[in-house]
C-alpha cells in the first residue's frame, strides 16, 4: 500500500551526529585522511581516531561555536571565514554535518567550491531539511533535490554507494536530516562536460549520477539492484551502457574483476571514457547490439546487465541468444524493460521503442534461453492502471518482487526487472574457470575449494551450492538438483551436492522428499570410503541433514544414530570447514541425552566432542593441545 501523505517527523536534534554512525562513513568512503566540518566535528574526529583513521576537525563560527571550540582536540581548527585553511586535495574525504545550513544560500556555491578544492575523492554531506526549534534559525533550509542540484553544479556527482545509505523507497520522503554521499568529478571531466553540455542531449542520454529526481533514482537504483547478484571475481558486461554511470556504479559496489560497457553512441562512449574510464578494471567501447558481441568468446562473461534495451532492438530474441552464448554456465542476465508503455493504439509512442512489453512477453523471451530466478516491478512516479483503459496515475518510488506463479494481470509498475541464469547443467563440457578465489586461496583451502579436481561439473557450486553465490530461488535449486541427479554418477560429489540441496529444501518445508530420493541419500551416506575427498564432505552433510529430518518427524533414535555416525566420520580429514557438522551433531546429541534424563551421557558426549574438535583444530592452526573444558554434571533444574 502506498502512503498518500508524508509522515510527520519530530524536530531535528540540536546536535547532529552522523546518521547511521561513523562506521558507515568508513565503510563507504574508506579510512584515508578525513576532514570533519561542522558543529559536531570534535565528536566525529574523536570517533574516527578511535577507528584508526587520520582525522582533522574544523568548526565554522555560528551559534554555540565558541563552546565547541573549547572542546576541540589539538587536531582541530577554527577560522572566522568560509575559506578553508587547507591545501588543494589535502583530504580524501570530507564529512560535513551541521555546517552548510549556517551559510547564506547565496554563498553555498562558494562553500561547496572550497569543499571540492580540498577533497580528493568523497564528501559525506548531512543537512537539515526543516527549521524545527533551531535558535537562531538556520540560514539555508532546503529539500534533497535543491541540495543535490547545487552539489552537481559545484562539480560533484553521486557516490556509487549513494543508494546504499539512501534506500530507493526511503527517497519518497525527506526526513528531518538527510545524507547526500558525493564524489568529486575530476577537473578535466568537469571542464569538458559541464552540466550544461549534458542538458543538450538529455532526451537521449543523461549521467544519472549528476541528476536529481525520481527518474535518476530509478535508473541508478536498477544498478544497485543488479550489484547484489554480482559475485567476487565476476566478469561483467553492461550492454547499452549509455554514459557509463551504471558500469561505474557496479564497479564501486561489487568485487567483480572486470567491467565492460558497450553502447552504440560515440559521444556516450567518449563521455564514459573521460568520466569513468580511469580504473583499469573498467573499459568502454562503441558498438551496436547484438553485432558488437561477436568478439566476445563463448562462456567468458559471468553477468550481463541490460537495462532499457530490449525494447530498442528489432530482434531482442537474437540479442538474448547472444547473451546466452557469452555467459558462463550459472552466469546471470539482469535486464529491465518498460512495462506496457502503450497508448490507445496499442503501440509505444516512443519513436525509439520497437516493442511493447508486458510480463508474459518479457518472461517468455527470457525463458527461451535462461532459467528465470526472479521478477520485480519498479515504479518511479507513475503507473499504468491494470484496467485496460490506458490510464496513468501518480505513484511513488517502489521496488517489489513479483511472484513467478501469480496472476500477472493485476501487476502495476513502470518497469519490469528480470534476473535469469544460464543453467549450470550446460557446464559439463565447459572448462571450469575459478573466479571467486585466487590460486593462493584455492591452495590454502585444499579439498574445500577443489571444485575442478573433484566434480564432474564444478559449475554447480556457483549456482546451487555456495551460499551467497547460489540462486535464492528454491524451485530452481530443486530443478537443477534433479537434473544433476539424472546425469551424474550416483556416488559422485555432484550427486551428493544435489541430494543435499533437496534435503535442505525439505528441512525448510519447500518440498517433500519422495522415497527414491530418501533412499538415494541413505545409500550415499552408507557408501564405502572414497578416494574423492568431496564424497566425504557430502556424506557428512547428508547425515546431518537427514538427522534434522528425522528430528522433524519425531524419530529421535534415527537422529541419534546419524549424529553418532557424524562424530565417527573424521570430518577433519576433509577440511577444517567441515568441523561445523560434528560440532553441531555433538551439541544436539548431548541435548537429546540430557532431555532423556541421562546427564552423564550428555556430559561425556559434549566433553568428547570438544576434545576431538580441539585436537583437530590444533593440527590446522599449529596450536598447543588444550585441556578439555570443565562441564558441569549438575542435575537439571526446571
């Protein structure tokens, strides 16, 4: 439900510490030298110093400033002028709180120019949007849009993490205090592409990091959405990247290894290279889709981002086919299209749009080549009502998932966003490329990271096994697991992983295990020792999840049997990472024995488990053997 009225906010506090805490500043701007401006600068400097950050404070004189000055540490300064007593680019980041509100509106531009002069990279700006009970009153009180515009005019753009500290839907309302996270544009880029130059091509291209309002929020917000699906080491393609702001945003928000933006506009690519192409991991090139993809090898890209593009392409199915070709198994495409922007004739009045999309058309095109993970609807400021009458009404910023099994006829949103994956099953004949871990990490990880060595299809780990990498769509994990079982050797790590996926889906009550799968799990657990270390991993993991399932159906004896099996399985011979299973098994087995009234047995189980875990850890971490901890054997008290 969309709220019709703005919420009522309490008056802003008279002392404004940074919203969200000083850790948010460090996490988004780094730990390099920071200048703190404003009434609370002494508190911020102290907090930064405690975090190991080199910080300096400066207080502009205004009401109460004298009291603040008396509290400032030696690292702080106070000057009676708007000129900052620092050299050009002396600070990596400037934290500005309770400062610019005390500057007359006609002098804000000069104050921002001074801030830009002394920062090399970032500005965290926090301002108050209402007078409240301020005494004396602030000299400049404006809303977010006003502050953003003056900051862009002063040579800043939005920081890539802007929408991490300001969630998309929170921007529907200005609170009493707002945060605006900025990045300094280089002098060269600012002189070559002033805001006035961007205004000339606004109908075709706009750098949404230098724009304000619902449309820019929606465009950049989509890239923030996409960043959640990019894994460490991923190779990312931004197809139809425009001016490159989205490619740059993805680079700033993720641990991907390389980012390439392609667009058919020479002027857009020139802008992207000038403003965003200084990072060696980011590259921009000119080309028309899909023909420009011919130089990209098969199975070489991990994520394709393609926003507001399919409707511009005469044959979108051919483009999706090319995306499938270049994506690695388990790779993702994250795409968006306008949602039914048709007029009374049934056509899209935009002369650059070849197609009108609804959910059925969008999802069916994706499904021809990919497995659809998620669909979302996004709105910036209006929607077309789902009444068949071509009525558009105002709506606020909104981003909501659309269940894949729901009736799509009632969905109202401006855009559709789809997340789809290239099936990992296609990876059987594709050489595995490790992107998430370095060779050194793989060597140190041993058996736990030996995917290429031990699995028939190592691509499975990225799509249905590894938490944080795998799909969050349980139905897809079930589908891929069953497909894996159909083609894998019955006692391979691949089969073990697939059985474990199904078993945990059953624990979460997302599916019911049929008798055949349950029998296959039991046979896998009872399989004799294998020379493949990852078989042991899945035998132990399957025994643990089977014990949980036994508990869920009230079969305590079977659960105890499986927990005891785990404690005898020598999980440490696989990897220290597998020790979590005997730790949990020993803990739960002891609890069950205690619940049965057999405290001596519980005591022996816990003490033996701890001692064995300590001994195993000592081998991995070269630590002296520790004596077992004392465990009380006192009677249970109700």
